[in-house]
């Protein structure tokens, strides 16, 4: 097993500017060896569906390609023709959408192209991607300063941006990191609920920053280091509090949470739930929960003992390269085959206290989106909607002509029997008698 810690006691050196630093660092270094909750060698074949989903998907979107390329490289799955195809898509997408690309998208591109010491690094340099990301990060902060603390995108993307800047020696202000990444910041929460994915990504970014301070790669004082540590501890605490049946948050935030726990000194807390986590995740794989390539790409690194902080290191793992059985067979599908029998659900559109509802009959095995389409056919005025394609499937952008707006932090939330869904309209399979709802919400 490899250590997730980049430094050891032997690397510490006394600091002249900061006499206390060495002592403080010493006290922070975990005294135990790490515990990584990875799938054992004998069980590598459980991960086959994830690998097949990623390898066999149609890459029509550049950014999705970046997430997949990053994962393939990080876990040491080598397929030159695939890497070439993905790299080309990313570069084409960069050229065609250059000005519209978001901070998190650019961060993923830099992480993917730069991962595991390969030739694409020249593209990053020639296209000045790192300084462009520095500008985007600054623009996010400026937007918060002028727009009621709202970033242009969200904190998941701000964290991705900080992580990529930190790993590739880009420019970011430590003062801004301390000011904006405090765990109390509202952007960690959606409608009052801690976003586990977001907090975990921030832990990875802050851990990179912390290590840069410790290695004196960036200028900071001891107060900044202490604050960074306090933020990490508190965010990890919140992640651990969101644990349920071995999952952190839900099944889709568990991969990034495991990464956050690997790099934090709270790794031993994971130890307690590791078997339960692996059991639940491996079972979900066999049920097709990760049928979307993006979902597969987000869970795989943690299951193979890797974190996004490992991108500059040697990229190989216990299961790769020979332990997989890549096939062109269709990976496990999440959607049961559409059966001839019909089911009915109650579907409604909620705007504040006002709602319009209807009974909709669809084929068994239909997804939420099929229900919305059927309702729209029944009554266009009440149930018309629009959507946009995204790596996670169709994102519902408007209902009844009312459009979600990031600057107002508004969106259309999907619910079943009053509970928010953990899948999108294109993935969630509906059940007979269910009460489905889209609700105009703020996050
Ligand atoms: C930020 C965020 C949101 C924001 C998006 C707006 C904003 N200000 O950015 C808000 C709070 C509005 C949101 C809403 C939803 N989200 Co969301 N979201 C995220 C988060 C934390 C980061 C996304 C991101 O920026 N990625 C980085 C950029 C570079 O990638 P991107 O793909 O281009 O990002 C865009 C899309 O992901 C899109 N988006 C965000 N969430 C979702 C969900 C679905 C189903 C779709 C199709 C698109 C989509 O918005 C992003 C910004 O433009 C992810 C966590 C994760 N692990 O990815 C969850 C995540 C993607 N969301 C998820 C879910 C379930 C939802 C909802 C369906 C929740 C609900 N019950 O209503 C709704 C979408 C409903 C709809 N209208 O279709 C799940 C998806 C799981 C899955 N298998 O489908 C994730 C993985 C969180 C989780 N662990 O459950 N989300
Ligand atoms: C392999 O997976 C099975 C089923 O999840 C589990 O019972 C077993 O303990 C795992 N083996 C190892 C060595 O982790
Ligand atoms: C490599 O990727 C290509 C897609 O570019 C795929 O067709 C092929 O099966 C993959 N080969 C292996 C050994 O995974
Ligand atoms: C960082 O900022 C300095 C000074 O503004 C600039 O000269 C340098 O090019 C920047 N580096 C990157 C990678 O953006
Ligand atoms: C940070 O500083 C506070 C006092 O300012 C101290 O109580 C705390 O122990 C320090 N935390 C860490 C992790 O060093
Ligand atoms: C972490 O949570 C525990 C309780 O679960 C609490 O005692 C502790 O103070 C928390 N630490 C931080 C830094 O928030
Ligand atoms: C961690 O796992 C080891 C064995 O792998 C066990 O001895 C130890 O008690 C565990 N610690 C916790 C906190 O669960
Ligand atoms: C790969 O698949 C073949 C049959 O398709 C099977 O015989 C073999 O045991 C598999 N190997 C692994 C490592 O799963
Ligand atoms: C199911 O509904 C469709 C119309 O939506 C109808 O044509 C079909 O006959 C129904 N099937 C059964 C078995 O009721
Ligand atoms: C759907 O459910 C809501 C809330 O339970 C109820 O008020 C409404 O009458 C139902 N609509 C139909 C068409 O059954
Ligand atoms: C939706 O419901 C509201 C409140 O019951 C009603 O006033 C409105 O006419 C309905 N809209 C449509 C298009 O049916
Ligand atoms: C979103 O809201 C902002 C502020 O309320 C407004 O300026 C902007 O035009 C809106 N954007 C869209 C696409 O409606």
C-alpha cells in the first residue's frame, strides 16, 4: 500500500523565518501509517463495469473527456489510442469554446492533460492554460466581492480551480483562500444542507495549499497554516458526519469524500467504515448506479487508492494494467428494460405554495424525464419544460417558462415523495404510485 502523504519526517527542515513552524508541523504529522480503503487485488474484477463504461462511452463532450482522461491516467489504465482520442477532443473543445469555458472545466483540463508526466504538458504550456486559470479564479473571487458572495459558478469548481493552480504552481492569493474557504461560507451549502462533494473537493485543494506552505513553495505565515488546518479539520468533520451505511453524503459523493479522508489526518476514521463503504459501493456498481461515464470516472480513483493529489506522482495501481478485463460488452445498465405493462405516478410542478398536478401513465421502467414529457403532452401550459445536455444527462433549465438562473441561485429541484432525488431526470427510474415533483428552489 502506498502512503497518501507526500512528505515524511525526514523531509522536514528547520525554518529561519518561522521558528515555530517545524515544531508545529511535527505535532501535526500523523503518527500512524495510512489506511487507504481500496479494493483488494482479488476483487479488481468488481471494477470492470466502471472501466468498460468509461472506455466504451461516446465522448461527444470535451469536458466529460477531461474527467475520464484524468481518471484513466491516474489509475494507470493505459490505452494509447483512447488517450489520443480524448486529448484531441479536449483540445478541440478548448479552441471552440475558449471564452465560455468555466473555471472548473479548465481546471479539469489542466489536471487531465498534465496527469502522470506525459507529452500533453506542452499543450498546457503553449496555450498558457495555467495563467488563464489564475485569471478565472480571480474572476470568481471578484464576482463574489460584487455579487453578494456568489461566485460565477460554484464552490466545487472554485475548489477544482484552486487544486489545479496549487498542483501546477499557478497564481492564487493565500489571503483570498483564507478569506473565502472558511467552512462557514454559504457556498458550501445548498439550501442549508452541507454539499459533501463540494466540501471534499475543498479538502483536497486546501490540503495541497497546506503542503505548499509547509514546503515553503508559497509565502504564508504561521497563522495561514493554522487556519488552513482548522478549515480542513472542520470540513473533514462535516464529511464524516454525513456518513450513512458506509456512504458519505450519497453514493455519488462517496468517491471524492474517500479521497478527502485519505489525504487528511483523519484517515483512521475511515478505517472503521471501510468494509461497509466498499461493500455498499461494490454492490451499487453491480446494480448499475455508475452507468454514466462521469459517475464511473468520479468513483474509480478512490477505489484504486488514488487521489487527485497524486497526479504528479507515479501512476499505477494494484488493479492495473493487467487486472482488468476490458470488453466491448455493454456495461451493466441502470434502466430496466421497458416492459409492456404500464404504471401511474402523480406528477406536479410547484412554485412556492401554488402547484399544478396530474396523473401520468408511463411504461414500467421509464425515467423521470419520460413522465415530464408525457405530462407536457397532456397540458402544455402547465408542464412545458426545457433542458440542457450535461455530463450528468439532461439538466432541467425551465418549467412553465420559468428559467433557472445561477446569479439568483435558483434551480428546478427534483423530488420523490417529498425527498430530493440523488439522480437527474434522465437517470431516475420511476415507481408505480410515486409522487413526483419539480420545485422552483433556491440553493
Ligand atoms: C453545483 C452542483 C449543483 C448546482 C448546479 C448549479 C451551479 N450553481 O453550479 C445545483 C445546486 C443547482 C444542482 C442541482 C442538481 N443536482 Co447537482 N451538483 C453540483 C455539484 C456539487 C458540482 C457540479 C459542477 O460544477 N461540476 C464541475 C463542472 C466542471 O462540471 P459540469 O458537469 O459542467 O457541471 C455542471 C453540471 O454538473 C450541472 N449539474 C449540476 N448538478 C447536476 C445534476 C444533474 C442530474 C445534471 C444533469 C446536471 C447537473 O451544473 C454544473 C454547473 O453548470 C455536483 C457534484 C459532483 N460530484 O459533480 C452535483 C451533482 C452533479 N448533482 C446532482 C444532483 C442529483 C442534482 C439534482 C438532480 C438534485 C435534485 N434533487 O434536484 C439537481 C438537478 C435538477 C435539474 N434541474 O435537472 C448529483 C448527480 C448524481 C447523478 N448520478 O445524477 C451530483 C453528483 C451530487 C450528488 N452527489 O448527488 N447541482
Ligand atoms: C472481496 O469482495 C468480497 C465481496 O464483497 C468480500 O467478501 C471479500 O472480503 C473481498 N476480499 C478482500 C480480500 O477484500
Ligand atoms: C482502447 O480504446 C479503444 C477506444 O479508443 C477501444 O476500442 C479498445 O477496445 C481499447 N482497448 C483496450 C485494450 O482496452
Ligand atoms: C503569476 O503572476 C506573475 C505576476 O503577476 C506573472 O508574471 C506570472 O506570469 C504569473 N504566473 C502564472 C503561471 O500565471
Ligand atoms: C490554531 O490556533 C488556535 C489558537 O489561535 C489553537 O487553539 C489551535 O490549536 C490551532 N490549531 C492548529 C490545528 O494548530
Ligand atoms: C469535530 O466533531 C467533533 C464531534 O463530532 C467535535 O467534538 C469537534 O470539536 C469537531 N472539530 C472541529 C474542528 O470542528
Ligand atoms: C483499523 O484497522 C485495523 C486493522 O486493519 C484495526 O486493527 C484497527 O483497530 C482499526 N482502527 C479503527 C479506528 O477502526
Ligand atoms: C476475463 O474474461 C474471460 C472471459 O471473457 C475470463 O475467462 C477471465 O477469467 C477474465 N479475467 C479476469 C481477470 O476477470
Ligand atoms: C399502456 O399505455 C399505452 C398508452 O400510454 C397504451 O397504448 C397501452 O395499451 C397500455 N398498455 C397496457 C398493458 O395497459
Ligand atoms: C397528487 O398529489 C397531490 C398531493 O398529495 C394531491 O393534492 C393531488 O390531488 C394529486 N393529483 C392527482 C392528479 O392525483
Ligand atoms: C396551475 O395551478 C394554478 C393554481 O391552482 C392555477 O391557477 C393555474 O391556472 C394552473 N395552470 C394551468 C396552466 O393549468
Ligand atoms: C439572471 O439574473 C440576473 C440578476 O437578477 C440578471 O441580471 C440576468 O439577466 C439573469 N439572466 C438570465 C439568463 O435570465
